[in-house]
């Protein structure tokens, strides 16, 4: 066996090993001292047991009873005998029948409380889906009619209800034949002339349609039949059914969102569009000229509404979808245009007070209806007050009212009242006493002063394919009773007073022409969403998503 050779250790290695030994000794001594002082690591605490969740009682579902297999040996049946074979065949037939019954379609009525297999107990009168299910439209279902008129005890209100409910659907042509625009109607109105019902409508693609309801129609023949005519000619004339005379112009490249006749010149019609422009249509000169558009053609600033100052014939106001209000001088539009930031979200509609046009009401996507004073312009901080963002110049805020959901439109009447329609299924009327005497820069109105004086429950859930419902006042009613109209999702047009009392529900009269009589939508086959009064006469027009016109006179 070979001897191990002794290896000499260098001085450096010897010193290193001594240092290691000294360090280990020091560490052991520190551990002993810490243990004696009670500072050493103790026993690890036992982890707490997680709380056991209480098991919910599972509702047992009754299973269908099927024939159970039985033992032939216990029953005393000899294997491979005829009896055993018949027993197996009977069991197979019974199993097949049970499977067939289980797969069979149920053709009778089902009660959801009896067929529920999981979840909380179902109560048809108390469940979280009840309000959602009952929100939709019910075409032809009338909510106001002859019974409500007969039960009215107030003589003046009853007379007014009878008057408005007596409006008849225009019988010259059926609504389905009066296609006033090629596409969905977004804006509609009457020419202010009171001798002839002239209806104008703007659609989704920038078309403006004109219809004269005084034109001869199939129901009002102008020629008497002559006995000298042959039978063949009579048959041909009977087959002829004249079409309504409708004129359409393509004025804009995108939706005509609003239009207004000039209060100073009835032959001038101002139109606004999502193509970011304002145009003037001169009916006497048969021309259309651009009044306003962004300086940079690449800018996309859709315009949602337009109104002319009733006291100043050259001032035109407009609202944009980016939350701005504009004012343009039609004499020098290139140099005299002011833009005010009023909201961080889109302004769906605005309105000037007819008697005090320096007051403006706006409705926006941020759920607020606001009233502004154009006499006092300044820098207002952005925030809850809705003023111009970043210290931009804007009108003074008079007050604001917040709804639960977005407000679609705000409209002033000649009495200084504002009507709004909101997606919280309400139509509200706000009354401001003595508005004409308000001084510039007055204090903000309190929540009580901005609160609505009347609230009407109304289905405003239009969805994607129906134009937004807007409450529109009659500008100058002949009897001085303030009233407004608004489309109804059940294919009617509702008329209300400023106090929120319903006057009429205009429809198709079942299958005839009556508007206020009993019956469903009748020949009105779509929602007349865009409704408008004639400024002075008791005429009501409404347009549908297919470009059709309904007219009551």
C-alpha cells in the first residue's frame, strides 16, 4: 500500500484556515448568547386554518324515474331462458320509451317558475329584468285616447283636448307614399306661410325634400268623367294613381341636422350639417350658398343645430358635436365668427329665447341642461360648471340641471320655458320667471330654481335605427296655450301642454284617416320620430327613418 505523501501548507493557506476557524467560533458564541437572551428564532406558529365557507343548500332536482335493473338470479329466473330474454327485451323497450319521452318537444305553455333548473327563485312580478323587458315599444298600443278626453272634468282642458285630438291624418296620399327624402329624416319643419302646408325635411345623406300638401291627389279628383269616353279609356284612367309631387335637393354631403327659416325673410332657409358647414337656401333666387365652414377643409367639426337671432337679422348661432357654440355674422362670415366652448362632450341641441335671444339653453351628452347669458363673456374655468375649458372665453353660466342620463335636446318657447327630452325616459319643462329682467352676470340659479316645473314619463329609447326624439314647441299658438309635440315609439305623435298635461295622441286611425280616434298606428308603419308644429296653425308633421312623411291637419 502506497504511503500518503505529506503536503506542505503554505503560510497563506494556514492563515486563511485560522481565520475561518475563528469566524465559526465567533458565530457559535453569538448564537448561544442570543438564545440565552430569548432573541433566537422560536417555534414557527401553526398556520391558521382557513374559514370554511358555509355550503348553500342545493335545491334537489327531481330526476325522472326510469325502470331499474333487477337481478334474475334473486328473482329465480334461470339464465338464458325464455323468461330472461323476455325480461331483457321489456327492460330495453322501457329504457327506449323513457329516452324518447325525455327528448320529445314540449308544445304547451311553460311557466318559468316550474322549469327553472338553477339560480334564485323566479318571481314574475319582482325581478331585476322587469324594467328592461317592459321598456321596449309596443307598436299600435295607444296610451291616450277618447276615454281620457271624455273623463276630463276641466272644461277648458277638455275643449283643448277635443280640438287637438280632432286633427285628421292627411288623406291626399297615404304616409307610405309620401317619401319626402331618400334616407332617414333627421330634421323637419313647416314653411311659416299659413295659407299652404309646405313641409321641408332633411335626411341622413344631405338631401332636402319639399312637399306641398295642397297639391291635387287621388282622393281629390279635379276632372269629371265624361260619358263620351270609351270603356277602355275609363279602365286606363282608373288604373292611373298619381304619385305625390316631391322635390329633393342635394345640398350637403352629410346629414342635415337642423334648419330654420329666417324670421326676417321667409324665403331664406338656413341649414346645418355634419359636413361642418352652414348654407343659405334662397327660394326666390333658386340658389344655395355656403355661409360658414372651417378655414381648414381637413377639419371635421359636425354641426348639430342652427338658429337665427330673432331680433338681429344678421346673427346666426350654431352648435357643434365637440361641445362648442358658434356665432357668425352673415355679412362678414370670414372675419366675424366666435366660437365658445360650453361642454367637454357633445351638444345635441340648443335654443335661443325668442323674446330674449341673449339667453341660450343647451343640452349635452354630459347629462346637463344649461342656460347661458351671451351678454357677459369672460374666461370661465372648466369643470362641473360646464364653462369653457382651459380658461377659454365663453358666456356666463346662469344655471344647470343634471338628469340621470344624457339630455338630447333643449327648446325655448315664447314664454321663456325650456323643454328637454332625456334618455332617462322623461320629458321635462323648466319655467324661469322674469327671465327678461335678469341682469348680466347675475348669481347662479339654485338647484330649486333650475328644477323642472313638470315631468312627463315618456319612452325615449330610440335605439340605433330611429332618430332621437325631441320635444318641439309651437312658436306662436293662436290661442296662447303653450304646447309641444314629440314622437312616440308606439308609432304616434304626442302633444302636451307646458304643465305636462297630454292633449292628444295622433296616429293612423286604425285603417282610416282619423288621427285622434281609437285605433293603433294603422297605416303608419314606422315610428314618426321627427315631429314638428307649424308656427301658428294647428298642423303637425312627422318624419320616419325610411324618409316617409305623416301629416295631421
